[in-house]
């Protein structure tokens, strides 16, 4: 009788331990799935940001080119103002220049074929990294659980693969972050040049407006 009670108690205790182990395994698997989901989202955001950085570089380069073109036109305008300053009768000709001499209106910057290709390459490479999830299929003890895959149950194997994918995903995120940081650093000189040129153009336009007012008020 006592032996039967003892066996029943041991059986209940064993079942309780097994339930606890199962709950721990299930909880670990759920956490792994959540981590993978977060990594997927982060990779998607990172890919889109990297593509936007490439587009940003192209737009900054277009702005810089247009600033150079406007500056060249302002130099020509200054020459005309200098002539007007000595020959007041030239004002009429200045206000009615040939249409070909008028600067073209700025249109929305368009990405060059090279920039579009770079953007497509970044998006394709990242999409491949996201959709292709490496798994640890080696039947050895070099696993997160420290035992051969053949000795794992289904939950352990899925968790093992998930942890391996998390590790790979974190590595991809790190590489993506380094590449974006490198691109941002390379754009700093370009951004500084554009800022300086815009300030220079603003000062030049203000000076030329002032010069014209002085001539007209004579």
C-alpha cells in the first residue's frame, strides 16, 4: 500500500517536473519567435533607410550641380550690373534679355540610372538576407542546447534553429548599421559643401538686389 502511494507520488512529481520543463521550452520558443519578428522588422527598416540614403546622395549631388550653375549665372549678372552702373541707359536692355539667357526653372531632381541601380542592389541583397533564413542542420553537439539535434524534440529543434537565425540576423543588422554609418560619414563633406554654396548664393543675390536698387534710385 505504502509502495503504491509512493509510486503515485513519484509519478505525480515527475509529471509536474515534465510540465515545468515543457513550459520553459515553450516560453523559450515563443521568445525566440518574437526576437526573430523584431529582427525582421529591423532589417526591413534598415533596408529602406539604406535605399533612402543612396537617393539622398543623388539629390545632394544634383543640388550641388544646380548651385554651381546658378552661381555661374550670378557672375554673368554681376557683369551686367557693373555695366549698368557706368552706363545707365543699359537698364532697358538688362530688363529685357534674350530668353535663352534666362536660367531654366528648377525641376524635381531625378535619380540617375546609377543611383537607381545602387538602390535596387541594396534592396535585393537585403530582401535575400531577410527571406533566406540559415538554419543549423549539423547533427553534432555544437548547438545552443549542447546536445546533438538527433536527441532533441521538435520544440528544442525549432528553438535551436530560431536562436541560430537570431544570431545570423543580429550579424546582418550590425553589418547594415556599419554600412549606413559609412554612407552618412561620406555624405558629410557633400552636405557641408551644399550648405556653404547655398549661403554664398543667398549673399550674392542679396548683394545684387542692393546694387540694382542703388542704380534705379539714382
